[in-house]
């Protein structure tokens, strides 16, 4: 029997029990050493895992912050671009308003000059008038879009009253105000009527007093007008198309009657507030019957007249410049 007072306490503290065989004590020391190594390895792995986790989360945080900064920079750049574009578009409208002010301050000449032989084959595009062509051009000569909910019409308005403009929408009568609204302005928009393959202004005669129509500009602004006057005049009667001081008017012009085209149908509207005086475009009363070209319209294609109508010879006899009140069938 081994007595405790005979034991080596240093051996006991080191895990060496003198009561155990030497081989067992050696194996025990090895197991304890292995346990310490495993513990140390686990500690290292835990530390490395923590460092890796911190690194991953730190990278994600930095990446997100960088992406957020980049997104903010892109948003600011897009906002600046949009602001610059808005300023450019607003500038075009201001230029058109200045054009209108100049027009209202001088004697107004409406229509196109006749050819020297008096046939009316003038330049209805007014391509040589660069100031006119450059003002209010949103692209492809488009000045804006006219919409008339009552007859389901929505067409682009282009400079001049030449064939390209009138075959692809509506034209603007040179010598009248640009269609941007404003006091002492009177824009005149012309269109074909009675074509077999296009409706255009064929149903313009269906409009009644009180009906609204709208002009949308390239900067997104929409101008509303309310029909207050409908009349039929002779081709050389341009008094109705003149600028009226203090008023904001738009007149829609086409030829009448269909097939004969001997007179002009004028539908004039004054500027109206939305929604107080007239509804917003999408709330206005729409087309009451399907869009279609009537048989009368098809037949009228065979009776079309020339694009220009010669002004009364009385203007020549009075020594006035020969002009053409250019409207269309």
C-alpha cells in the first residue's frame, strides 16, 4: 500500500500518479498534451473565424456604403441632366413666346406668297425662314400635339403648311403665333379634310361651342382651349385669324364643303383653365362614335382642289401684296 506521505507531490500535480504503471502514466501525459494542442487549435480557428467574419461584414458594409455613394452620385447626375434638359425645353418655349411678342408688335402678314404667275404655288413650308423653322422645334419640325377628345383626334403640329406636314398630321400657318399660348397670341393650325385614307380634320365640323381641345408642348405642358366661335369664310378673308390684343386664341382651319373646298371652316377657341373651365384631357367627353373615314370622305378624294387658294384680285388692284390664305381640304 502506498502512503500519501510517500508520494511525490510534484508528480501528482503534473498528473503522474506513482500508483499507476509507467506506461499508463506516459499515455496519460500524451493524451493531455494532445488535448492541449486540440484546444489551442480550436482557439486559433475561433480567432481566425472571428477575424474572417469581421472582414466579411466589414467588406459588406464598405461595399454597401460605396454603392450608396455611387447611387447618390448617379442620382445627382441624372437630376442635373434632367434639370438641364428641362431648362432647355423651357428655353424653347420662352423663345417661341418672344417670337410671338415680336409678331404682335408688327403688321401681321398671314399666309404664303404667291408664285410670280399668280397660281398660288408658293413655298408653304417656308423653309427659307430659318428663324421660323428653328423656333419651337421639338424634333422633325414638330411644334406640339393637338388633341380633340370630342372627335378622337390626336395629331402632331409641324411648321408650315407644306405637303409633308399635312400628310403626316397638321400644319401651322406662317405669319400667325406659335402655339405656346400667352396674351395677344393667335395660333392657326391647318389640316386636310376628306381624304380617303386619313381622317385628319374631316370631322372638324362636328365640334360645338364649349368643346375643349388641347395643345401639348414638348416640355410636358398642356394648354387647354374652349371653342367659342365657328364660322365659314371666303379663302381671302383673314381678318378672323388676326391677333387680338390681350387674348390667347387658337383657330383650327380646314376647307369646306367637302369635295368643293371653296370656303374655309374656322373653329376658334380661347385659352381656358383646367379643371375650372374645361376638364383635363383624360376627363373630357370622348368620341361618340367609332373612328372611320366616311363614304363622303372617300368620294371627296376625287374632288380635291389645289393646296393654295388665290387671294381676291382686288388686293392686286389696290396695290397690296398678293397673298394666299393657305388652308386645306
